[in-house]
């Protein structure tokens, strides 16, 4: 069915008019939360998320059970006939605004507008770029790879990367060189990075001493700001063509774009507010001897509102050259300032600059306080590999931590979020990370199919209700 305007949609202009009375960056209060918490919308979506392909009858009965014994009796009579459409057709008023909202929630969201940015290397990385585009970036409204353009490279970055184009590997015995979804395009944002260093990443001595990952990302962020914000506003004087959200991910991450859009809509985050969202980490982030507020967002998936990205670029990154000069000759404190430096710590350096611009990290969690953005593979979180391994650092809710290699991950984290409590269900999770190697790249394609199946399940579960109410 087509997306149906609801009362919330029609009221939006007034909500925008009233936004001046709302503190800057504050989320709008959810409209009609009581209606959404009960009724057919919740029942239908519960049936769909559980994979109840024929759950519409149950949804109608659960909805009417809240309306009293008379409504329940009607539903019971319909159930006895085992005819979902007939039962729903006999209900007093099952086709109101709750159904409109349920239909909207069963459809893959089209808004808000996202620009998805993947930090990667050039030359090389064809398989990762292709997999990223074909499994999740295709669903973004705009997409770009961010790479460094070194003058001494024999091959220079193109302006576009296209799946199935001349970047693909024609002969590949492992079957990873072809394009499953050819013709998907992404911009290539490239820049000759000012300063020395090598294009490497990882927590190793070489990258800490010579890597320019942070130097690369802050300069590329400024290039993104110029291209997607400054130039567009200067061209037509309007913000209509400027992305509302800026999503930065690694080239071995996967983002469920539809789940992210759904979350942003449900929580009604204002894109011009100052939101810096994702998986918050607290280790290794001290400034001048004290813990920095709220930690930093893992670089595996950083979600920035337009308001936050704009402020980051204008009030922090653009001032890095002069700030760096002020720290000349200092080594210790310079590591924890919003300045230029060598090293791979691009995510917590971004947090320093966000904090200097007055923006703090927000840890995205579901209603059961489980992280929605996962810094590793889903199975690794479920199996406790990152925190409950007997050899590494066993988590014991009674005795606490024992020293181990992953203790840093659990800094300021709840100890009971392991095993089955680690993660939200797959139809709500926003991102994974760690898709390295051909086999794991193949899992990314499986995850695309899983995401598509969730939306098909919701459509199938609500179909009898739509038919009974004469909706299209």
C-alpha cells in the first residue's frame, strides 16, 4: 500500500512553527504516544516482527480486546470461522487512524535524507567498495567514498565509483570480483592530504608513529562540508538539497539504513539539532587528567545531524591549523586536543573536536538498554567473544572483571549486556562492523536479504487488514 498521511504528518507545519519554543537540539515530544503504545499499530507490528505472516487476525483480536467484552466477542466469532478478512470486516471500526499509522510503519521509510560516507583507501579496496555499495549504501539518499589523493600515486582517484564498472576484477577464482547489483554509483571525495604520514589504520606502533588517519579524516570532513553544504547553499540559497544526516562508516562496516531512518523518525530527532550518535566508548578518552563527558562514538558508525556536522566543521575543524600551532612542542596534552597530529585515533579525536564545539556523544540504545550500533559482528557479540571469553577477560556479574585484553571495551559499560542480552533483534539493529575477508563480505549480502525480508514480513502481516479496510 502507498504511504498514508497521518495526523502527525498533517500537523508537521505547525510543529515546525512551534520549534522556536523548543531548546536547540531538543527532540520533539512524540505525538499520540498513548495511541502508538496500544491498538492495532502495536499489535500488527508485533506480529510482523515475530514473523507472523498470518498474524493479522491475532492483531485485530488483540486490538479489540482492549475495547471491552462486546468487541472481543465479535473477534472471537470471526476467529471461530477462521476467516481473517470476514472477522475484521465485522469489527465496529478497525480502519481508523491506528491502521494508517500501522501501514506507514510497515513501509520502508524514505526520509530523512542521509549522506553516507565511507572512509577507505585508494588505490585498491574494490571488493569492499562494491560490497558496501551493493549491500547497504545503495539505500542512502547520497553516498561517497572518502580517500586521500597522493600526488606521487601512479593511479589517481576517479570522481565516481560504479559497481560493475571498470573497477571490477574480471577473473576472480573466489567469485568476489563480479557485481551482483551493477550500476550503483557513489561520489569519490578525494583530497591531497596536507602533511606527511602514511595511509594506514590499526592500533599498532607503525600507525601511531607514522599513520595519518586522523589528519586524513578531518581534512576530508572539511571537503565534504564544502561540497555538500557550503557550495549547495551558495548556489541556490536553499537548504533543500543539503543532506539532513551525515553517516560516517568504515569500509568493513554495514549499516541497516532503513532501521536507522525508522529510529530517527520514531525519536523525532531534529536534523538541525546537534546530535552525535552511535556506540559510545569511554576508554582512552581523558582530557587534562579527567574523563571527557559522555565518551566518544566508535568510528565504525558515526551518525551526525546536519546541525552537528555543520558546527563541527565551522567551529572546530576549520580552526585546527591555528590550534595546532598553539600546541607546538607539546606532546602529552596535544594527544587530547582538537589539533592536527599523526596516529590512527580518528574517532576519539572527532569527539574532542565535537566537545570543543559544545556537542556531546549520545549512546544509541533500545528500550532494553541494548546498544543499537555494534562495533563487531553480531555473532561475536552474541557469543561473548568480546568480553566473556574465558581466556581473555571473563565477565562475572557478581565478581566483576578479571584483567584481560578486552577490558578497555567494558570501561563504564554494564556487565550484564553479554550473551543473549547483548544486542537488539536483527530488525532493530543499526550497524555491525568487522566484515574483513571474502567470507565475511558474503555475509553482508546475506544481511541485505535479511533486511528486505523483515519489511516483506511486515507487509504480509498487515495485508489482511489493508484488504478488509479497502485500502490500497
